[in-house]
């Protein structure tokens, strides 16, 4: 198999803000694997929080040799897993291999994996902003989406106010993501109020590894999901001590194959499962969509936050991000648009 | 898809004895699923311990409608799982569907699942008998097998003597299976002696659900594996309280798909994984072989205990039960031998 990669800059439709910072663009790495006349594609969305960058992901892919059997997924995955870090790059290779296998067999990846095509409705992410601005975005999402995910962690004492403002502007189910920005005391003050406002669950209120995690799990009136605490299968048992559910992302797990393993192990541990994403094109989002049906909640809106999606094919149908029915990941590069 | 089934009697090479009883023959159910010009085959080995019989498995299969998509494995599996009991029949349907999908795609099932072809060496099972007789069988296994599994639970105070006799007749790694026949006190007396004799692990010393399980786990000098305690993914968290490893069998899990889920969840729980079998033909054993590479230990010798295997194809190579490299499960019915 021949493998190559390049860095691609994705432009957001508007500035995106979470507790850790703001951005107008994001860099991803596109991976191509050629074999037996077919090409598999995958996308890496490196996570700065874990010291990954487009440059480090690119370097990882460029040091990768895959051998000659795209179906030896367990073997290839184990070899990649032995190399430290660069989970996003691993996920791109995993996605490209699955895309390739699906194309070689003429099957969409979700069928190759024996899964259903449709998962649960995606949430629509509302970035961190003033309460009124967030309420305005929530109102605008009505009709197109069936769940809202609010980024919290403003550090200004207004987080509950944000949820209250959105609640008054929208009847959609609400989820909140604090991105590690609260202390135990802040969480215990905010969560009962969020429960009264009908929030479904709270994602990563405390810092990853915070020793107060198990206590918050016991005392929280809302289910706690952990994201920054949960990367691969090896983290799941500890997550069960500090949370009611886990947020799986392909960019953390290293790809679909590990994500599937994690979803099953989470069931055995009694954990809920959410599938999240990064700011990604439809190429990355399609990989998530292939395994979304194994999850209770999904947040797969990364491509919808872009100014334009360079890899169209995933369809938003009644709030569900539906993967294509064509072989592999089923997405293809958009024709380049002439700039006038 | 068209599905049909029939009862088949398998004749053993010699009488087989475990703690619960003896047998000279065993009844299995063979399932055929036809679709798009291909036929998938699978075998059910019903377990009397769980109130299953060939007749009850046959009746279960005869009440099954599968629809038109053999690749919708998750969906079909969930529908089967909702019907109570008859795990062996479910495993036969799961195997026949995988065989069919592999044939439709031209891929062996292990490749379709992205797995390696070879798992660990199979153990060779020595049925419960007098110490000298067991030692004789152990000596005869030399050269052909790389591990021995001794059936214990004689109820005659001679179990340690059995292991000592075998140990003096063979240098192969030893595993023991008590099939629920010891009390906590008997286990705590026997296990230190078995540890001194170099036994690797002890399978199901106590009755399933025995409240002494967690205490034995704490005090045992040998790893405890549970079999009768462990059926499906839902049992794994409780098994982690009472054992160091689990014995997965397709006839308990309801098939390969659940077995794969269980193997991954076991890793997340820090449990060792053994894959066992029943008295089965090569058709049933091939299904186990497809997923054996996910396991630490395998006992897939069921077809080797038969007078003749009606579904040849699995090869014993250097102690490993190797699945065929041909599409699906890769085994085919042997020509009927004329009786003279």
C-alpha cells in the first residue's frame, strides 16, 4: 500500500469559542492510501490539548509503512498503537484503511462492520459566548437540529445564565460541555440548576484526572460524561469510577476500530456512550457516522461549522448525520471552486 | 434469506467424562442460510446445563425469520438477543450469517473481521478419569498438542493426585477445569498444590454465582477463570469481581459477534480471555477459530474428540487450530462414507 498525506486548512463559517480558546480556521491532515487500483481517504484532526499539530500528524503519517494487506486491520492497528501519541494521525490511517476495504468490497463501511446506517440525531454545538448571543444561535437552530450542545466554562459566573437564556429561546434537549473549566464546588453549585433547566448531561466539568471526579459522580444530579478523561479502551475502567458516560472521539481513540471496542466495553461497564468530533470536514465526519449507531448520543456537526465542506456526501436528514450508502466512507472531494 | 436446520448426531472417538456426567455421542443442530446463490452454514451445540437440547435449538431456528440483508449483523443479532435462551441456536445463526457474508465477499471470516488467522495453541482436553488413565492420555498427547486441559471435580479427593500423575507424565503447560465441583474450602486446599505443580489457571472451581467467588479470587494463588459464570457481555463486570479471566464460548455468547464484544470488554476490565468450545464438528470449531486471535488461551479441540469430523477444513498445525483461508468459515461437508 502507498500512503501519503498533506496539510489542509479548513475555514470556519464563524469564529468558534470554547473554554480553552477561539479559532477562525483549523488545520487537518488528509491521508491517501492506494492499493490494487483503489484509493482510501482519511482525515486527521490533531488536538492541541494533547500536543498534536498538523505538522506532527503529517510527520507521523510520513513515517508509516503499511505492508500489503488492507484487511489486516487488527495487526495494523496494534502496530500503530505501539507508537506513542498522534492519535489523530492514527485515526486518519484507520479511516483510510476502512475506506479502502469498503471500496475493494463494494460495501459502505457501516455495512462492512455489520452496523445500521443511522445513528441518533447529532447535537448542534453552540460556542461559548454571552448568554444572549448563545440564545440567538439556539433559536436559529430550530427546525434543523434536534439537540443542542452548549459550550460552557466562561469563568465569569454566567454559565448557568447561558443555559437559562438558551432554555428560554429553544425547547430542544440541551447538553452542556464545560471542557474541564469547573472546580468541584462550581460544579456542585451549577449542576442542580442545570438539572432544573432540563439539561440531559454534563460533559467534562472537571479537569482530566481531577481527584474530585468520583465524588462529583456520587453527588451530581445530572449524568456526568467524560471526554478529556477518556481516550482509549485502557481508560474505560477508571472512567466508570468518575462518570456515568464517556465521550469517544476518533481523534482520541485512534480510529473507528478502537471506537467500536470502546463502545462495547462501555456497555459492559454500564457507561453511556457519546460520540463526539473535532472541527473536521465531511471526510472525518463520515468516519464517525459509520459507527454512530453504537452510541447513545452523537455530536457530529464539525463539517456543518465550516464555511464550505471540501468532502461532501454526509447528509443531515431530520437532524441525523447520515453516512452515504456508497462504498467505503462514501465521500468525495468537492470540485475546486474558482475564486472570483 | 431462507433458513433451515436439522439435528445431527456426532459420534465421539471415546467416552468423554466431566464432573457432571459422561457421553459417547452428542447432538448438534446444523443451520443453512441461502441467499443470492450462496449458502452459509453454522452449527449449534446446545448446552444441557442451560436447559438447551437439539430439539429446543431446532425449534428456535425454525421460528426465525431473517429478512433480506445478511450484512445487517448488528440488527439481526439484537433481534435474536431479545428472544430468551437458546444461545447455541443463536450462535449457529450468527455463524451461518458470517459464513454467508464471507462467501458473498470472497473473504474468510477472520479477514472480514480484520483479524489474524492464527490464535494461540489449543489445549487438548483430558476427560475426568483415574489419575493413571489421565496420565496415559497426557503422555499420548505429546508432540501433537502444546497445552493440556484436565477435567477435574471427581468428588473422590483425588483431583490433586490426577494433576500430579499428569505432571509426571508430561511437561506440557497444564490448565484445569473443575466444572463447578469444589467448595471454597476444597478450592483453597487444592489450588496451592496445583500452583506448585505449575498449573497455569483454574477454570470454574465454584458453582456459578457462588457467594464465595470474590473471596476465592482474593485468596487463590492461581488465576481463576469463570465459564459457567460468564455468558454474555452483561456478565463481565460481575466476573471481574470473582475471577481473573473469563471463558467465552460461542454456544454461550450466542455467536462470534458477541464473543468479539466480550473479548474487548474483558480487556477494559483487566480480565484474561479464554475461548472454549463444546463437543462440536469442524463447522462449529471453525467459527471459534475465526476469532481465536483475540484470546489469551483457547480450547478448540471439540472436533478432534470425534470419531470422524463431518466438516473437515480446520487444520491442527503445530498445536494451533488454524481456520481455512477460503471464503466464509471455509469448511465443507465431508463426502458420506459408505458403511460396509
